[in-house]
C-alpha cells in the first residue's frame, strides 16, 4: 500500500520541480513510511511513498520499463499478478523483479488500457507513456483505493492519492464548494463525484482517464460496472458450492504478503467468515484483533472470542471508552473532507491495534452491499411491495397524512416507530431509499441554511444522485436498484473511504476479500430470494457458511459499531454543540442561519429533540472548513 502523486503538462512539456513532487508525496507519508521516490522528465513528474508488502527489496517506485519509455507510480495490490505475469512471459515479456508493479508496465506495453480487464485487485495508478506522450490514470472496480486530480493555473494536471497531496501544491486554488457541503449534510460524506475544494475531482470507481499531450483533458471513461439485470438459474446447492469456492479463492489471494498478516474480527458474520477461511488456508495461527466498548450493548468481544477459540487464532482485544472523543481532531486531519460516519473512531482504533502486530489486515467489508445484509434493504423491499398495492395517486394523501399525524418516537420499540415508514410509503421508492440511506433530512437542512445558500442551491438536493442512479440502474427489482446505488455512492464514499483513511493513517494495509469483483458479479446475478429471504439478509452466504460458523454467529442480530453521538453532545461535547452557533468558520461561509443552528443545539442539549447526528455533521464540517480554508 502506498501514496502516489504527480504532475503532467498536457499542452506544453514544462519542466517539473522535483521539490514540489516531494512535498506532495511527503504530505501522504503515513501511506508509505518505508521509502520514497521521485522521477521527472519534460512535462511529467511522478512521486511515490511506499509501504513495502511484496518484493521488499525490488519493488521501489516510480518504476520504469527497461527501455525507459514507460513509468508508473502505483498504490494497491494486484492479487492475480502471478497469473498475469505468466501470461505476459508467454508472449515474450522479461521481468527483472518479483513485484506486482512491474506487471503494470508490461501489461500496458502488451494490451494498453485493456489490461485493466485482466487485473484483480485494489489499485489506483498513474502510468506515463513517452512514446504516446500520454498519462493514464486508473482506479479499481469498486473504489477501494482513492485518486484525486485537478487542473492547475499553469496548465498542469496534478494528482494524488489523498486530497492533502494536492493541497501541498502552491498553485491549488482553495475555494469551498457549497454544493459539496450540501452533499455532505445529505449523505454524511462528500461523494466521489464532487469535492469540498472546488475544482478538485475524484476518479470514480471502475473508471480510467487517458490524457494525451496536445489535447484537452477528456472526461473519464467507465471500464467496469456491476450488472444486476441478469439472473442465474442454478440450484441453491450448486450456488452454495460456487460461493464457497469464490470466497475461499478471494481470501487466499489476499493472504499473499512478505510481511506479517492478520485480520479484524468483530464476531459478526463477515469478519468471522474471513477468519474461518484464513484459518483453513494457513498452517500458522491467524492473528486477529478486536476492540470492545465499556457499554455492554455495544460490545461484541464475546462473539469475537467465540470465533477466535473455534479457529485457534492468536487473538488480541482492547477495551475503549464509548465516550472517547479525543480522536475527533485526528480524524478531521485524516479525512481532509468532512466525514460524519462516527464509527470511523472505532475503525481507527482497531486499525491502530492491528498495526501493533501486523502490516496487512483482512476485513469483512463489502458483504452487506453485495449480499443485501443491511436492514434498510429489507425495509425497501417490504415498502415497495406495499406501494405496488396502492395506486400512486392515493399513496401521498393516505400515507403522507398518516405520517404527518403520527408522533415521532425514536425512544419507542421499533414496531411503534411508524412515522418514518408512513412518510416513506407516501413517496416513490427511490426517494424513500435515498432518505433512508441519508443523514440529515432535507427539511432540517433547509431550516439551517441562509437565504443566500438556498438561492445558490436553486432546488438542488444531495439525494438527487441516488434517484438518478436508481432510475438508470442495470437492474430488475427494487433490491437490485438499491444495492446498485449503494455500490456507486455509499460503498466508495463512506465504507471504503473510512477503511482506507483510517488504516493508512497508521500505515496498515487493509484488504477486503468479500469485495473481490468475481464475488460481486456472482451476487448480482442471484435471485432476490437468495440474497434476502423471509427477512434474512445474506441468505445464501449464511447457508454456505453453516459448515464453518455456529448459528449464534450466523443468525444473531447485526450490531456494528454504534457511537453514542447524541449523548456526547449532552456531555463531553456539550460545549462544542453550543459553540457551533457562534463559529466564525460557519458564520463567515455565509451558508447558514446561525440562529437556527443555536436553536438546534439548545433543543438537543435540553433534551427537547435529538439532533445528535446533525450536530456531529456540523462540528465535522466546521473543523474541516477551518483546516482546509483557514
């Protein structure tokens, strides 16, 4: 795992200052503490920070081809590099290292951009071709590894793994984009199609960009997508067997490393499955770790210990305080842009614990998106069934009226919390799902915005990308459309951003075997009933895992990392909540009605309402704006 950066002049091949490249790379030194490198030629410069994982002696970057016409800087791992290497050697390629990086050079020489179809891995890379006078940027299928880029005033295209790499360039114009702030408040993260720093772009998952000298910078091209429109007709037994083999192959491919390797173990289905398959493939005890909380309702250590004992892992655990907010400022620096998923605090802590013992850790991320594990998928399918029974013209007055009249009861048992469901039924499926997966509701956001901000938005809402994506999804049914939208937005914007930034902050490589693209494509072809059956998400996956895991692991209620932000803003963060109304950063932005923020904070602290999630967002936005723009 690494950090990359670079500059390319598409019009005039101006000289590139190595010192600027060094500064851009060093801003990401946490991504690669084991080495660094810079390479320049007229009109091009590449930089690299290395976390050595494979071929420790021979994988230094930037790496050049034998004839010097190709150069690459690359972040990630190509898990099938040995197979691709063998294919290249069969057509005459001669390798001088054992690194997966060299596969990119020979692959480009043999196949050009089409080499991407042969790669199975997580990656973001930049490859310069002197003969073609071009720079090729590419990002892996699911967006595990990040890549930011921007066109600068002097004509250069600058790129870096993280935003902080671009911020190190003196010509980057720092101006905030309010629509990105609206996106953040709607979704809880700044999605991959925008950036809080105006003008900066993120190369989307499964996309590539070929920039050729003498031509304008084009729009990125999609090179892979997940397709939910097909259906397999194989039997459940045959599919269980195929799924087990796919999971087994994905885990084993991600166990290749020349450094200590382990796994996160929460005691949930996904991480337990990964550990079970690792134990099956390893002669040595798998190194596992988990964190526990000092609040029993949030603590999964007992379940993790059960799995650790079952597979005789070398297990470590650590208890952290549920009210530990000391890491907030560190997270702001880690993410650059505002990030409201408070479980990042726990993710950072488990990454730090893992890094004490290993350099690579496998995680269970991705299975919920691929195999429909989230509770919201169950609700979406059930609500769409009800919508199909009631004419569209009746739904809004019937369910909308009931929803408005029904009291909001966050404190009540779940079956009594009908207000959200009724309001969702009054709307169309895509709009309701966008609201379910979102953070702060549109009405709440509008109440916080200034008149100028509302005019600037002109009716735009951050949820609109979900509606557009679901409308155009290659899908058959409601569940397909919801999962597809999550693959496009939630997964790269929230889950994978969280894992990448928190793991890289402590120089740990995290690998996600359950996001192997072959597994994702397999899951997308499953009938809905094999993903979600009788209210049980990940139905086929759990069936396939029954020989490995006990039922009280497979079928217990999903827990996840729960962070008590609402309680924090009535306790440890009460002063932060009160200070938001007088924040010079939020106030000077011109985006907010500061009196409305004050009322929101007062109502929360007094217990009249629960605005903890919105206050957390505003606090993270305030701190990020201060860090990015002063």
